[in-house]
C-alpha cells in the first residue's frame, strides 16, 4: 500500500471516528440551528440535512476503504440498494410512476441506509465501546440541558419550544426539533436509564429516570405515552420480584376487566384528553382519535396503490413515500421497498440488534420500541432516530457484557 493510500485511509478513519463518537452532539446542534433559522424566517434552513448528508459521504468512504465493506450488514445494505434500483428502473420502464419522483426517492434511500452505514463505520474503529460511551453521555447531558427549555416553554408558551407549533395542543419539546424525533430521543434515553436502574439497583438512577419520564410527558406526544404504558407493563408484570409481579398482574387483569365493563365511559374519558378528540370521534370514530387519523390516511393510500400499482410495487416498492405516506413505519417501508426490500431490512435489523445479548429484558424493550415505531412512524427513515435506537440497544449489549462499563460511564 502506497504512502498516499495509507494517508488517505488514516484521514478518513480519523474523521469517521470523530463523527461516530460525537454523532448525537453534531446532529442535535445542526437540528437546533435548523429550528432557529426556520423560525427566524430565513429562506434556507436545511442545515441539518446538509450536515447529515456530509457525514454519510464520509461514512461511505470509510466503509469502502476498510474491511467492513465485506461485513454481512454491508451485503444486506447492497441488496437493499439493489431492490431500490430495481423498483425505480422498473417503474420507469413500465411507465407506472405512482406519484413518484426520483429526487424524493433518492433522499429516502440515503436516509434508510444511514443506519447500516453508521454501524459499519463504528465497526471499522478499534474500540466500539468508547464510541457508544461518548454518545450515551451526550444523550444524558442533552436531556438535562433540555429540561429548563421545556419548563421555559411552559411558562412563556413560546411557539419555538412547542411540540406542536401554531396549535393549542399541549406539548413542549425544548430545543429538540420535531415532536417525532424528540419522542424517540426520550425513548432511547429512558431505555438507557431504565436498564441502568434495573441492573445496578441504585436510587440515583431511579431518580434520574423519574425526572426524565416527567420531562418526556411534558412533550405531550402519544408516542411517549404509548411507550411508557408498554414500559410500565414490562416492569410491573414481567421484570420485578415475583411476589410484586403477581400483585400487578392481578391488578392489570382487574383493570382490563373493568375497562371492558365500563368501555363507553373509558372511551369517552380518553377522547376527552385530546383537544381535537370529540370532533374526530364524532366524525370518524375512536380508532381515528387514538391514531390521530393515521388510519384514514392508510385507507386512502391503500386504495390509491391498489388502483394504480403493479406487481413490481408489491415486490420491489418504488413508491414515493413523501407523497403517498402514512405514519405507520412498516407500511411506509413496504411502500418504498416492497416485499423483498422489507424482508431484507428485517434481516438487517436482526443482524444489527441480535448479534450478542438476547436477554428477555432487551427483547421486551426492543419490541416495545418497535411497536411504538410501527404505530408512530418516522423511525428508520429518520437519521437521528434510527441511530439513537442503535446506540441505546448497543449500550444494553455492552453494559451486559462489560462489568466495569458503568464505572467508566458516570
């Protein structure tokens, strides 16, 4: 290998190491700048997208110059890109472009493959633990810094700090950007803090967890509420001491029975929790209230795809999910990648998240996250949310495997 090649490889490895180690900080800062410029009325506000795309280019080069290009995750990524190409070319040849646009679809594919590229870029480094350790620290500090911003938003009712700007709906996400990405940020944080508390049984971790749960509830998103319900069920009915577990299992069963008996009153109570609930309930029903009318979009898009789609769309996708889009993660994935691409992505998830630790707690937390994402959307398509998911569960793996990891991560 020539001196130029060695220098070239070394330079990109160092750049990749820095970007992996401080990824969360860089993305949070870029997204915050985007949020400020958007609300300040600037014509251009795509700074976050530019930063993420630049990072992705460096990750691509890092993967190509290192042996991770031959990793199983890399091959699954190549297959995923292959499905995308077949879907796009096929749509053009058959002249069946369902509201499609190659520019939009190109942006979508680079968003979907960011997570495998991040993982491969991490694998290219010698000490994966340090990368995860630094990002976990950044997540914890960012959450503490964001808490005063959330409280400030509540006091001032500032639009820029709201989860749902220009709306009467309650919710404040502080300096974080969209309600979706903010929800996944706090879900990843709660997985980290909950796992720490369960494994170490220290009160300080319980206190921090309670504080951050309170902060997350102030965002007012259904995504957070739904995940916390699942997390509570996992904790009280599966994880805690057997004696307490039986009590909570009995209590949960009793509550379910009472809910069914008084279903109409329970239903109207839930509807009344949302400012728009009664209007939507009267027009579309209870399911539309719970899903924020996502079910209506799902029916519309399914009808459109059935009427205009082809066997190619079913097998390889190719649909522009920026236009034909529902906030159900795996439905969007199926529209974009088709059957083959979706299967490949699930194989990638299995390889990425189930390579090491397969403990009951990790599996339950992972499924809670997946169910939440499936009903909420914006998980794997979002660069920051998907990477946060990986960091949280990779932390669980390392924490389980390395006894002194927490000592180094205070």
